[in-house]
């Protein structure tokens, strides 16, 4: 039988969507939590904890005044790949654009070559190093996309590596992004490649490698008609969809994704009013990626005020990848979400907790409340707004995952 633990002396930013009005972080000043079997049994003010319930605890952990948040969730990463692309960063600094580099055969395709060449063991060693870096800042759930394999075998290899990252002590959700770029062997035959992407999908799903399906709908990616075919296949297999949408131009991909009830649309710098309305109607999460915006030195901001006005939930993520966002700091993304995108610090934290969970279709985490997974972080700060205020500083004290202290 697993132990019941009473966690006391916490200052809780519950981020609960059942708590009071937005703007108060779901704050509980002198908070306590009871965890059992990996779940939170009770969360509230210490003074409200019934004695008989407190008496069921096998052990008590004094959190000594730490600010406590839900475990952080990085809901959009391309963490598994071979090589790196610092050279392209230099080219861009000299004036080349991301699209030009991609059209010249660099960009995603150069990572595809390095990923195909790397052994599963090499990919795992590199990805594990990256995942550990995210974990040192409190990440307990991580999404990882494929999309640098672009053949059935190489996509499967990437997804197996992603799954194995769970051995490090975090939850991993995998997303099949076969429609990320056109591999050289399909040059001039994009529709044939989409056929292949759709054919591989049931096989990858059968191997237990796919939790969701994503695509890159863009001038340098795939058209909305091609994206639709990918989504239709996903729907037939019962897989939820997400989309890299309106990153470099407005393709109307968001409206298409929302037709399929997409969990999230991600990037969104060029999102239109029609796209916002579609997201609102379908309850789709807007995943904001300030690292990619910064690293590509974009100037067109996603329409944050309009998303907020429409009540579209906003998540924040690293988009870790070798081309547009080589960051391994989700905390830095909180800061950038505020400075660049004008999120409030509370919105930013919701973006890596409750709304990030929603972007992955996970309702069992991202908040501190009874019934949720007992995944939480203890921070050496006085107020949760400091998580966005600091940049390049990590105030994490410790992480609890499934009710157990993570080493
Ligand atoms: O999320 N935009 C497409 N995909 C990635 C970048 C991939 C790459 O350049 O390697 C992104 O920004
Ligand atoms: Fe991405």
C-alpha cells in the first residue's frame, strides 16, 4: 500500500480553474495537501483540513514556506534530433532568411540528414541530456514531436527515443509530425509524400508510438489541402490533432485544425480574426512560442490581446528544436512570454501548467486540486510572479512527481 503524505507549510499557486477569479493564481497562503497513490486527495488551507483526514497521513513533509506550483509542462518540443544548426544561425545573422535557408535544402532537411544518420543510442543520449536540462527547471510532463526522420523507420526511431525518455522520471507525450518537411527523395511529389505519411500513421500507432498528430501548414511546409488529408487519417484512427499554424504567413491552417477539434494551434504570429473565432468555437489552445519568435527575430506578434479577449486559453512552450528555438529553459520562456508577448506573469504560469495540460488533452494535471496527479514544484521565491521576473536564474528547490520526491 502506498503511503499517504501530508504536505504542510506551502504557499500554493494552485492555478486551479475551479478556484477564485483569474488574477489570484488560485492562491492559498498557508496551504496543505494530502497525496496518496500518486494523486492529490485534498488541497486547501491548513486550517480547513479535517483532523480525521490529517490523521490518515503516514508521513508529514514540511515545505517550509516554499511557493508551490503544479509541475511544469513543456507542451511543444522537437527534442529528439541529430546534429545542430549553429551555422544557419550565422547565415541568418548575415541576412539570409529562415525560408531561404529551407528552400536551399538547409533547415529542417539538414536536421533530417543528421537524424537519419544517428543511431537510436546516440539520439537517446543527446535527447536525454536535453530532457534533464528541462527537468532541472521543474518540467514533469514533456511533449516530443517526430518530424526529423521523414521515413517510416526514422520516424519510428525518433518516437521510440522520445518514449524512452520517460525512464528519466518524467511523463512523455509523443506527437507524430511526419508532415514537417518534404524529404529530398520526394522532391516535386508532395502529394505522394502525404500519402506515405498517412500510410505510416496506423503502423506507428499500432506500435504505441503516437499520442497525437501534428503538421507544418506553411508556404515552406504543406498546404491546407495536404494537412487536411493528414488530419482525416488521424481522425479515422481516433488520434487528436495539433498544428504548426500561421507561423510565417496566414494559411488559414487554424480554421482547418479547428474543424478537426484540434487540441492546439501553435506559433500563430500571423493568426487572423477568423482563426481566433474558430479557436474560440472549438476550445483549441493557442500555444505561444516566444523562443522561436525571438530567435528568428520576428517582428509580427501573435494577436495576444484578441486571443485574451476571446477567452482562448494560452499555453507557453520552449518549441525546443535545432533550427528556430534551441533553448532548454522553460522558465526563460515565461519571462519572454511577458516581455515580448505581454502576457501577465499569471497568464505565463497558466501557460506552462493548466493550459499546457489542456494543449496535450490531459485533464489530470496542471493544477493543484483534489483528483489531480501529485506533480508539483517547490520554489525558493516569495511570490509566483518571480518565475517570470527572473531570467537566467533557477529558484527550483525540489520536485514531487506522483507524490514522490524526485531525486
Ligand atoms: O516549430 N516551424 C516548423 N518547425 C519548427 C522548426 C523546425 C526546424 O527549423 O528544425 C518550429 O519552429
Ligand atoms: Fe515546433
